[in-house]
């Protein structure tokens, strides 16, 4: 025989009840011997409890009760449920008159949900020609008299069930879950989710072949799919693992369900009423493999904290605490004690927290006077996440991921076996914490949520690069890049699931004005983890947003050089904020676009290598200008116009020609070596004749020929086989606080590496103590939107693979 158990959502009106009937019909047609255990339909138990509360306050309970009756009959108005409705009517009326009720009365009321469900299903099956019988489990499951959470009396209950099924073996028995009766035949209930318990008891007593638990999901998942979209179904679990999941809050299982099945080694299969094709999750005595199975959540809990200097090393404290809890019937799910904190934390049900605190205060009253205990408090709005199967040897990975996302567990605890770890977190952080942990420990893609500010040449190219490459990166690296925000100086486009390739039109039509707080709030509200903010603007004003972004749990990446070239104080203050919030800031493209220059210098410096000098061509624009001017017998103005026409320069070419951009890049490298130079201290040779430095762009562009006599003369006065290069150079004693920073036009032999530069390449020589006169040379494309965007993309992948 197989025992089938159907939950409330499976039995709800419409598709649910029809699917249940279809499942039972098919099994009967196939000749399977089955017994069916049912829960109350839909939300009947909650609705009955709510009506009971209204009646106890002498409120208008009749209106919701009429709605309840209508919903319970559903599409089957011809089925007579009047007996059950009459019982409820009398009970509600009595409660309304008295203004109160006992747990015994409450059990009588709540039991009607299952009775209505079983009666309706039995009647429908009978109408369809199936030999079905309503089986009131109150006649079978005998319990103690603890109303609301009664314990079955095993011997007598088993005897009743075996005898009943022997007498009624020729029918499909539709059994009420959740309810039983005591020795006086008073109705009792087995606690919330007790229908699962009823089903496992029936399966045990009848030595069933399998218990099939039909729900509204495909089985047990690695996490609640409603909270973690990437959760995966688990095909197989052991009873021990399932018991841990149940104990730590998985609502699909009742904590007591597993034991009766384990005793007889009866498999439990969790199935989806609404998806016949799915094989569900099979729970047996053996698991298919070791390792982390799932994340379970306990909500509606509170943390009771006991703090005091005198608790340290004092014997008997735990015993006193648990005696108080036991005497007051308060269940403790987690206890954590830290000697350094001199405190003890207890996780209890939220509705028992105040009682726990009051009773503990009574117990430790004398300890308050002796100052051994100084505080007993409650922390509400907490949740417990349990990682079932988590070994402490690898716990650092999810823990580090939580800290990186600014989620600091209030306390954590592991079981004696060391195979399950529980974390107490703020309830507001639960959703995000689950996604962070799940992404870290299961074989799903790690989700990286990206906000991009600035979508000009570099920013726009980057967005398109990410959207085009994301599927391949997810497949190859298990990293899912999700661009959830795109912004320019005026408008912001948000989509928690990621922007579309049509983002340019969407930001025009759906974009809205914003502050940086809107982006941070959106990420928090949607529980987005692993956040990266990318600054592709050239704005000095936007840099002010770096601190709130870091404090809002964003790592930072920028192609914008401003943040690294403001005052040294700002430079250090920003890094202090980053360190305090454990955030990273990458800016490889600040110097050399896509070339690995900053990374190389950082590694050399961190390794203790003494860098003695850095020299190179920092500007792709000026590289193009002087490489071509040196190689061709044409006027300087002609090469400059060519560069302008090809888009190699800024709209106002004077921004390139003044040398400030090279100066900023040189300053960034100096600061990587912990030098404290300010921008004003750089000696920069301005390439623009003094009389052309002011005025509008149009006038300047009309006077380009005025460059020719100056630069033709410089070119002509060079030594033979020499060429012009515009370089930045960092020199001096770089072990001091400050170095010598120069930006200048130099003449070098054409047969040197620097002299042989072509096109618009950037070129860098790094001289170190170890390498002596032979510098480390880095050369390549140092400009262009595609190259810079690809460099920013590289920074994204560096951050994505961290941790």
C-alpha cells in the first residue's frame, strides 16, 4: 500500500482539487492500493483561527464565516457540508457570548477544516464512481490531552489503524490529517503541519510501501525558490538530512514526520500535485552523496540575550536557563555562548520571547544585585538560516561572502556532528543573505549585480560588451553578470533582472532623474548581492558618490581618473572608507587603458620590490601625434588635424595638448607607490603656445598652423636618428614621501624601444632595484573606447572571481 498525503494548496478550489481527483483516479485505475490523508483546504486553518479571534472579541464573525462556508463548498454546492458548518456556528456563537475560549475549544474548531476537506473529497470521488470512504482519524489516532500539540499514544493508535484498515480494505480511505482524540474522545490536534505527521503514522502502522506527500512544489530545494530564484531541486535525501531540514524550519516537512518512517525504513517522496511529470524528491535511509544539501530558514523568532561579567566561567548558568525554559514550556532552537562577550544568546519563538525574558529576570534577580548579570534583552526582527550539511572546514567561504556583502551574522552555531551550521541574521537581510550563501556554496552561477554610470563611448561600449559576453562567461566561469542600473548625468534606468540590448532607447523613454541614494535603495529593496558600481564618467562631481556607494556595499571600478588625482587627503580618506567597509576599488584603465600597468606596479610594490623609476608615453593621442610627426615630412598641424578628424583627441584638443591628462596618470602611479605628491607639484610642459591656450574651440581649430614653426624648429634641432616623444617620468628617491614628477617632450634615439613606438601605442618602462638597468616594458594600445571598455571589463571579472 502507498499512503498519499495532499496539502492545503493542492486541495484548494479550481485546478488544485481537480488535479487531486485526477491523481487518485489514475492510481485506482492502475490497480494501486492507496490510502489518502488530507489537510484542510486552502487557508482554512488560518481562516478558522482568524474567525475565532474575531468571535472572542465579540466582533462580527458571521460575515467572514459566510465567506468561509462559500469558499469551502467551492464549485460543489450540491455536496452537503451543513453538519460541519453547524458545529462551527455553535462553537463561534458560544465563544462570542463568553468572550474567550480554551485550547480544547480551539482544537474542536480547527479540526473542522480537515473534516470538511475529507468529506468534500470523498463525496466527489463517490460521484465519480470510486469506492471512497470518509475516515475520521479521531477514531483512530488516540492522543494525550495536550490540546494544540497532542502526542499520539502509539500502541492503541496502531491497533485502531490496523483493525480499521483490515475491515475497510476494499475502499479508498480518505483520512483526516492533523486531528486525533484523547481518552474522553475530546478532539485534539497534533500541532501545525500535523497532517504530515498523521500520514507518516498511518504509513508506519500499515507498513506502507511509500509515503507520497503532494505539495505545490516539485520537491525539496537547495533553498526556498520564492526567496532564491536559482534554487535547485534535490533528487534524493537521507532521513537524517530531512530531519535536520525539518528541525530548522523547512515548512514542507514536519519535524516529527521523519521518525515513524525511519523506524520502518518507509521511503518518503515529495511530489508536486500540479506537475505530474516530475519525480520529486525521494527521502530514504541513504543519501546519494555527502555535502551541503539545502538552506532552511526559521522566521518568527527572537533572540534573547543574557549579558554579564559574572557569567564567565560560572557553573550552572546554562542549567538554570534551561530549567526556566523547560518549566515555562519554551522551546530553544539555538543557544550560543561567547566567553569574550560574557553573554549567552537563545533563539526562541517570537511569541515566547517576552515570557522568556520575564522568567529569566525572575531567575537571575539576585545576580542583578551582585552585578553578575547586567542585562537581559530581546532582539526582534531576526531570522535563522541553517546550512544543512555544512562542514566547518569550508564554512569560511559563505561567511566571507556574507561579510563582503555587509551582512554580519548576529551569532552562529554548529551541531555536535559539525555538519550543520546556523546563522542568526537581521530579518531585513534574510533574503539577500540566502542568495549570497546559496550562490557561494551550490553549483549555481555567482550573480554579480552591476550599476554603470556614464554611457558615452567607453560606457556604452562596455554595456554592449557585457551583454554580448555574459552568456559565455556564465557558461565558462559560473559568473552571471547582471547590469541592473544604467545612468547618465540626468537619467537612471533600473531593472533588477538586467537591462536589455535596447537599453539606449529605454533610458530615454523609461529613465528618470535620480540621486545615488535611489540606486543604493533599489539594490537593498531587491536584495541584490555582489554589487559593483562603475564610473565611466569624466565627472569630478560624481566622485563624491564613491563613499556612499562603498558604505552601501558596492565595490568600485572607474575609468574616471579624478578620484585618484584629487588631494592626497581625499585619496587616503577614500581608502579608509573602503577598508572599513571591506570594499575593493579597481581602476586599471586609469593609466594605459587596457594594459596591465597598475596591476603590475601594485604586485611589484606589495612584494617589496624597490621601484626606482617609471618612464613612458602615457597618452595614446600624443603618441599618435609625435610618432607620425617624427616619421613623416609633413607639418605638425596636418598630423594634429588628422588626429582630430579621426576622433583620437578630446572635442577640445587642448585637453590633450596641455599635458594635464599625462600628469594625472603619472600622479596615479606615484600614489600606487605610497608617494604623497599633489597634482600641483608635477612639472608639466604645456605643448600649446601661450597665446592659443584661452578662447573658444572653433577659434583654436582655425589657428592650428601656428603650431608649425614651433614644432618644425624643435624637430630640426634634434640629433641625427632621433625622434620626438611626449613622456611622463617619475624619479628621485622613491622611498621618501615624495618623488619627482615630470611631463615633457623629449628627443630619443630612433633605435631604442621608446623611439621605435608606432601608431597610438602607449609605452611604459618600470625600473627596479632587482632588474637594474633592464626595465620591465609594457607596451600596447593605450587609447580607444573599445580597449578602455575591455580594461574595465577585466576589472569586473577580477572582482567577480574574488572571494
